[in-house]
């Protein structure tokens, strides 16, 4: 019988031996093949060349139809995730290979050989009584990981022709890579029915997508030859992950004395065996930061034969915090929702039967109790929920947690940050005691480290009265100030760092230590009446700075488009999960999806980015942008950026565990960077209140004045076309590895090409495409290449990374790498950013690698050579050969000249290569074909293809060339798209423009910006007087309108206003003011006097002045006047005087129009009072 080709259903492609296939072939002789059908029946030893196959029972099988049941082959495929085949396979893999407990297959096929017989049995010779074999071959993939499964029901024969024994296994067809089942081609092969590599007799399971077959069996080969692997390969920096290490076989010399031990960095933990070749260890907390050595022992730590790498990832989290935007509303009934995968805590969770375990949820907090961190930053815990179902979601009110502290005691804790933790209730009961803490291996999952300001309110009046922590009485939450909330078995100190370590930590940073102490003093001292004023006074004295000082701070990009180009120096990543993250963009920035945040702490902003480098004082710029995409000013808008206090890498503290050091740095950042905002700008408060304006003014972020954009990107695409850093475009079709950018002492970037693929997947001998990129930094070598399995491969320091097992953001030494992926599909976009601001973006598009390279402006003018030219703003010297001081003329150089006299001179030598080589098919010699000569001219196209190219390319030369050379219209279209993207990026760089910077608004100017949101040439700003307490103000000096001139200088100065008082109220018509002023400002005095012939009779007689106060109110005055006093002789009759007084009496205010501008009472001062005083009445009109 002939083999049958099976085309995969759906859009999935099957990764197998580092290649991808859309079909496979069922051979009649117990195996399936890839790339071509096969009929061979003689069991040839593996490995051997050309044939790619997967065999469950390779032998000479007789499939001739006969009139009895069996002796048939069946197959079926399934893509329905709820179908029985996918469901059963997923369960089998999760149970048999616990390291893949999250595996979700997208496609599966099963081939069943049902009661087949050996060749030689004939229908007429009683074949119904012949020995029968029944077995299955299963294949399944999630798009990236592929598993092959052999199921054996019975094998009643294994020998055919009395000569050849059956065999099973895999062959990659490269004459090197293979895997054979034990007993293949021997009389022992039949034992596969009773044996297994997954502890289920008759079932054999392998991961087969990679070049190296993953077999967990210890019986197949010697224990010293089994390659250990771990899953997962990364986890939360707080530990608690269940790490399963496969390939760890029991030592036959000590079968009864086995003692599993794992050492993560310097921390040892006890493990246990899960399978004959799989052991389990729980990752200890804070034992590393980033890639950390993982050593495994089976003899209790006497030897560690298995050495792997496990990454402690500060960005990894199994608990997702959602609805963060509502958290600030502490007393408004807002809710916190947390979600997690129940299977992580309990793989036995059954969604169909609703069988769930119970869990406990805790909030772990870190706090300082003294005024000096050297006294210890300790941890506390709050039990939020106990014994609740492990459903994967929990919701509670923010008000249920209240850690507002009193200030009556100096040792009251100041809470800095926290993290949510979930553990199975059964594990807590088994492995935790109040006296000893955690004493056993319990799986724990964590959220990211998060700020806890939401759970406190420094401006709550109750906080100033209470000396106790306050918690919601509805839940009765208890705060446990434990010395250690982590595993006591790891012998961790009570404090994050010891006193000696804290002293070393601050030894070279005395101002930071002083600032930390002062913030704590402001928070703790009962004498402090304003947290904000206390902090502001001390910060300006201890750490003065000017964010517009471009000698110490990076200037901000003027708009969001510039940010997208300048990702090497700015991004919004935050070390904490908090409302500080501001990014309301849902589309990628370049090739990178940044963390999304609601911008709660920057109302009106849509994106805030932080400079990736800090100055010597560990201060970094933050830049924020509004809906219009322009930079905003914190002085004039709450959306503006601020100066960030960060903690730089302290790798010099070698005696401190990396995880502990990371935690100490994050907690210091929380205290010094974020606490002042809480002190001045309470959440959901008025962002224009006085304290918040003070905070925004002091921490005001810098402007775009003196901003220098990075280079316009250089790049490569298509049938290799090159775009230099200075903007010159040319085609170079070399085959091999070349220097793209060489900047001595800064960076070397190399590119690799391969022969192109045209229509029908054929190799085109005349065309090449980019296939890889490699570059170095001071600490790292990064390689990004086309993957034979589709998408991209990533190598870090020559080690290939399993991208499925990595987070989307990877910090590797001095490089940050971002992956853009779609579920379990291959990664098609990778962006790498160095600490020096170099950005490398790589994308796989239809099996062609495209890249863009951006260099920071600080490097412009350095000696830069390579295929991307000499970056100096001139294109005339971009074609400088490696061995010459004279460049080819870009205007006259032919493609042949560029190839022979320029491009080939930049071919790298083997010794300088940064690339890895996968022998034997990939060696330096095979990749670098020195005899290759491309086609330099555009060949003619068939009329129909030419017509399609004319439409698709729309005049783009690179597009036409690619279509003509490869015959691939899609490749040409992709080149046209790349050119358009490059042109847009270059236009953005060219439009960075001149900025006048933020206006220099004087403190206390009582004005605000009411119109104008950008600060470039020609932009205008309009100001008006404003007081946050709605107090009357009037212009004092400056201009209501300013304009940014072409020289980058504002015309005019910002409006300055002063508090004004209204016209003073007079107590009566007999009182007047001296002078004819129409406006009065704060500090002005007015003088009251009595009108002609009247005298003071009450009020402020001796001080007839009033002062205009900063509240817009008059202080003083109140003068009251009456008739001028007259004296009589001593013998005047009392009766007459009394009568006159009674009949002529005049009380103030009865003649409102009778005022006199005469100062008529100076004679009264110090005069002897007469015995009788009569009031004088004005004449009656």
C-alpha cells in the first residue's frame, strides 16, 4: 500500500524537529513521515539521513484486505478544544508531565493501527488466527510545543521475515539527531507494552518540537546521560513556585537513602520525587534576581550533578490585580478584584464537577518602625480570607483593609509596599505554625509588589488622634508583625537587610539616607502640622536639583511620536504595580506593548515615560503627554511629569542576596519617590490644592528644551536592502555575515543573510534575505534569528531561550527585551534596548527578517562604520569600505561596485562572529559562501506578475526588485510597507523642532495657564490670575500671553498676580479713606479718618490703618466717627445742656451723604477731656 498524506486542518502548523509542517504522511509500516511519503519496511538503525519520521512500530506490516475484523489503519484530527480527543490528550500530558500542567492543545491527530499482522500471512492461510498488534501514534501541538505519544495495547509479534525486529523512535533526517526506544531492533522491543516513560504501562510520551527530543525516562539511557530540564524556568521573585526538574534519575547506588535537595543561588531547600525522573522543589523567596543557578542533588547535598538556570522575575506574577483605577476611593466602597489560575495551586481542580480545594489569601506588607532603615524594614501579614474556594477570583472592598497609623508613638510603623499571597488551606495547616512560621514545602502564588497607599490615608484626621492601627471591624482583620512571613527553613533574617548591610547600602549615599530619615520624621513627629510642608522644606535643602539642567537630566521628547522613536531612553515601566503607571495606549509603541495604566496620578495624561538612565543623585526624568500627544508641564497641569527618585544597581554589595537587595531598593524607592506624593496629594483629592501644587512644583519634570532626538532608524529589509543611519538606501545581496554597525567601545551589530524563498517555497539562487541579527553590550550578547519553526528565535549569551517559558519583558544584564506574541503562536516581534539607549527592533514577516536600529543622540559623531554607514548626518561617506579611508560615491556607485568594493569588505571573520552555529547544517563556512554572486539587475517579469507588481509597489523600487528577483508578490508588498514605516519614522525625527521649554512661573505667582498645551516655535500660552481658594487676585507683572520664538526663547514672561482686597467698607458716612486708590493688593495699608468736624468715638482709635491680608481680607480699621466735641463754661445750667443733648442728638449713619475730606481731629490727641461734651448737629435742610 502507498503512504497517505494528511493535511492539517485549520490554520495550525506542526512544529517538529525545529521545523514546521502543514501535513504528514501515514506509512503502512507503523510510522508517519514528514516532507514526503515513505514505504520502507526494513528497520534501519537511527540516525540516518534525509528521512524525517516518527515510528511507534516500524516493521513489515501486511495491510491486505481480508474478510475479518481488524488489520486496518484509521486516523482522525481534531481542533475543537472541547472535543474528546483534545480534552483527553491535554489531561494525559498534564498528569504525566506535570511541568506542562498549563498545556492547552490546539490540534491533535491520532493514527490507530488496529490488529495488524506481519507480512507473509495470507487470507487463505488462516490469517484470522495470526498474531495481531494494536497501537497508536498521537501528535498534538499548541502552535509552539508538540508532543508525540505512543500507546501500545498489544504486540503479539515483533519479528518479520525471521530476521528483522521492530523498532520505534524518531529520526530528524540530518544523520545526527535521533531517539530510539529501548529494545529497538532486538527481541526485547515487545516490552514497550509493559513499560513506560510516564509511569503508565504501554504509554510513551515525548516532546518533539525541538531539535533535542525531550524524554523523561530513566530506563532508556544511563542516568548520567539524561539531560535535566526545569519547568517553569522562571517565577515570582518572592518564590513559592513549584519547580519540576525532569531528567533527575534516582541513583541506583543509593536507592533507599535518596534525599532530594535543590540549591537556588545560595539557598538550599528540600525537595521530593514526583516521578522516576522528575523531582519537585519549591523556589525559596528572594534567592535571586534574574537568572539564578539551580543545582539539584539526590544524595542530600553531597553532590549536585544537575546544574540548570532558574530566573527570579520581578515582573512575573500569578495573581492579577484588576480594577486598580478604583482603588484610590478608600472610603467610597470601591472594590479590589484578584484573579489567578486555580490549577497552579491545585492541579486536581475539576471545572466540570466543580471540585475545588480551599485557599487562604494574605496581604504581606513591609514597614519601617524607626526613623532609620538600618533599624530594620520588616514584614507583616494580614489574613484577608481563610478557607475560601479556589475558584480563581476573589473580590473585597478596599475599606476592609485600613493600615492608617497614628503618630503618637515614634515607633509606629510606616508601611511601604505589599504583595498579595495565596496558599492552599491544607498546606497552611500542614506546614505553618505561629511559633515557627513556614516549615514545609507549600506552593504559594504572588502578585507583583504593589504600593499600599490605598489602604492608608495620611490626611485622615483620625490618623492624627489614634495611636493604634485601625482595621475594619466587619472582618476583624488582624495585623501580625511577624519577624518573618517567609519560610523559616531558609534561615532568613527578620529584617530585609541586617544593620551592617544597611550601613554598606548607604555608605556612598549619605544624602539618600538623610532624606529617608527626614521623610520618616515628618510622618512620625506629632509636632508636624503639615506633612507636605515638612517634606518640601527638607528635600529642597538636602537634594537640590533642576530637572531642566540638561547636564544631569535627559530632556524630554516633545511629543508621543518622538517617544516611540526614543524607546531606547524612555519607557513607562514601573518597578511597582501602582497607579503611577500611566499608559492608556492599547496599541504597541513601535514593536512593544507597554504595560497599560490608567494615569490616575496624572489626570489628563495618556502616557508617562521614565528616563532609563539616572544622574549621579539617582534622579531620573519623567515625561507625560496629553490626548493631543504633546508634553505637559506639572507646574501648569496635574498631568505633567515629575522627577523620579530611583535606586541604581548596587551589584557592588556582593555579600547581599540579589533578591534581598532588589527588595531593599524597591522599598526605598517607595518611601522616597512615592510617599511624598501621598503626603501632598491624597488620592482622589483636588490636584490643584496648595499642597499638591507644592509637590508638583518641587518634583516638576523637565521640558523638551535642548532635546536631541536619537538617530533616524537605520534598517534592513527585503532582498537585502539597507537604509543607513544617515538615510541612504541601497541594495546589497551578500550571502553570509556582515558588520552592520561598528562603534568601538560602544556596540557591534552584525547581520546574517540566507538564500531567499520564492514562490512554492523554492530556494532562489540569485537572491538573499536577512535571517539574523546579533549585537553586544558591555555585559551581554543578543542574537535574534529566523526560526525554523516559524517566527523568531532568541539567544542570550549564545544560549537559546524557550520563548514560551518567558515573560513578555525580559531583563538580561544591561539589556531589556520585549516579546510581542499572540497566545501560544511563535513570537514574530522582538525589541531589545540596551542601557546605553540603543534600540534594535526585529520582526519576522513571511519568513523574511526586517529590522530597525536606533542609536541615542549622545553617540552621534563617534566613529561609526559598517553597512549602515558612517553616522554623521552626511550620506556621501556612507559607503566607506572596511580597509579604506575613501568612500564610494553613493551617486555613481553601481550595484556591482557596492557588492565587491564595499559590502564584501564588511564580511566578518569567524573569530569576531557574535552568532551561534547549529552544526552540522549550520557552520560559519556553510553560511558564508564566498563564491556567491547575486543578480545585480532587475530581471524581467511575466506580464501578469508585472501588472500585479505595478499596482502593489506603486513606484517603490525595492518592492519591484524583490518581486522580480523572488517571484514573490507578498515579499515586495512587505518591502513597500517597511519603506513607508521608515519614512514616517524619519519624518518624526525631523519634526522634533525647537522647544522653548516650560515657562518659568515664579512660586506664589497666583496665575494659571488657561490656553496653550505645547511649547514649540510659534506656540502661545495664555495665563490668567487664579487662586485655589477662590480669593480675589489681580495682575502684578508679566504677560497674559507669551509666544515661543524661533530662537527657542519665550517672548514676555509668565503673568504674576497678587491677592487683592476689595474697597474697604466704611462704618458710616462720617468715615473716609485717605488717597484715591482703586485697587489694593496683599500688604497694602489704608488709613481711615473722620470727615470735617467729626471725631473718632469708637473702634480702633489709636490705629486707624487696615492691612490687606493674603486671604483677600482687611485686618484692622473699624474707625467710627461722631460730631466734633465742644466745651462750655462750668456754670452752664445742666438742664439746658441736657435739653440740647436730647433734642439735637445725632447718631452715626443718619446722614449718609454728609462727608468731608478734612483731617479735623488732630487736636483731640492727648487733649484734656472737658467736663461736659455736647454733640453738634448739622443744620437741617
